[in-house]
């Protein structure tokens, strides 16, 4: 399959076959790395990594993946990039296209990465926007495939705030791949109705399904994957915590939820997670609200059902696959 020159902005732009190809390529590249087989075909290439929102997993994944492929990478943090401030997005795209072979963007509105792609002459990759997180989705698919042996027909429930990038992307992914997606939250936290309808139409062609429910036990009964994310997104004020804890507390992933899902169920989380008080923010929130755990209990996070660190590692392998495929890497 030839994806050379393609942007990777959201999975809505890709067919199920193309998505599966990227997952399978990631699995192959992962095996090569584990066996110490060099796969640095892209020697002499260079990529720009624009981070308007900082990150541990995304930055490390892109930098290590680029290095494994033989490429150099330049990290542009919020203070060293003038994108949208002193230089327009269009001009930034055209300048970087003259110097780099690919551009990654992690930041705010989806319209920013879409505009970068419009004006860039090289592939642009979405490392995260407010609306979508496609590289995370490939990592999730690879993790599910490794554990269950397949993705089609898998039942996945997302617990918590379903209005933003993670639930949006998971819903699209499940629809595309013939999986069964459930958003489990109070109605005020349901996904955008227009995107729900789009995903339902896609799911009707792939054998998947989309469901929204306020009932935590109904939404998690006999499912294969329980997924959650932090209750407060990056950049939101701390005052939002009180409201989220009150309204999303019933959707915490705990032993009762996992038992309801069944012994086959695994737990996924894109990280970082507030499952204890061992972080500065976790400690602050614990002292303020008298809670030792937020969206997931430590018991579940540290349980055998938790595959969060397999999932975190797979970010690197799937990001490598995206860069490799769109820059013309060919399997030996």
C-alpha cells in the first residue's frame, strides 16, 4: 500500500484497510526493533516537531522513532516556535517545508494542523489537537490486536468526558474498524451529535456500532476494553476539577467496573493518569478534594488487566509506522 506523501491528520481521512496497514507495519517495525534489526532506510531525512502543548510520550515517541528510521529531528517547544504569533501558520508551513521532510504538530485546534497541511509541501502529522489524537489510536489498535489477536468486533467503552479528542478519536476508530463503541457519561458530557451520526453511518458499513449511555453498569457489561482519560484536559483551570469530580465521579474505573466487564476485559489509558498522589498535581488535588484517586483506582491501574505501559510503548512503534509509510519507507 502506497501512503507516500499523505498527511496524517485524523482517521476519518483513512480507510479501514489503510489503518490496518499502518497497524501491521507498526507490528513489523516493533519486531525488527526487538530483534535488533536495523530499519534506518530514511537516513538523511529530517523532521520538525512542533509542540505548542508539551508531552512526554509523544515527544519521546517521535524522536526515538525518527532516530530508528535514520532521521534527524528538531524539537520546537512553545517558546521557540513563532507559529501563529510572529509568523502565520501558512508561512511557517512553507518555511519548514524547505528545510524538513515532515512536520509534526501537537497543540490546540484541529484547524491549525489542517492549515499546516494545506500549505506544507511535505507530510504533516497530528500529534494531538483538541479534537483528535490519531497517533494514540494506532497505538491502541496495536495493543488490542496484540492482546486479543484481532480488532474487528471488539467492544470498547470509554468512561468519562466524551466531548474531546480521546472519545472523538476512539469513536471514529471503532466505527472505521468494525468495533463496538460505547461512551459512558452523563448527557452533558456526550460527544458532538454530528460526529456521532457520522460515525454511526461509517459503522453501518463496517459491522461496528455506536452507543451512548449514562448507566455505568450497562455501558461496561461484558465489554472487552475499558478506556478512560484524565477528567480535566491540558490547559483547563484548576477550578474545573470540582465540577468534573462531582459529575464524572460515578464513571471512575474501579474494580466493580472491571468485574462487570468480565475477566476478558483489559484497561487502557492514554496517560498520564491520576491513580495515586505521587505527582505534584495529584497531591494538590488530593489535599483539595480529599481523594487519593481520580479517573481510575490504583488497584485497577496496577492490575494484570492494565495494559497501559504496553500501550505507551506502542505509541513509538505506531508513530514510526506513520512517518515511515508517508515518507516512502519500504519493507525488506
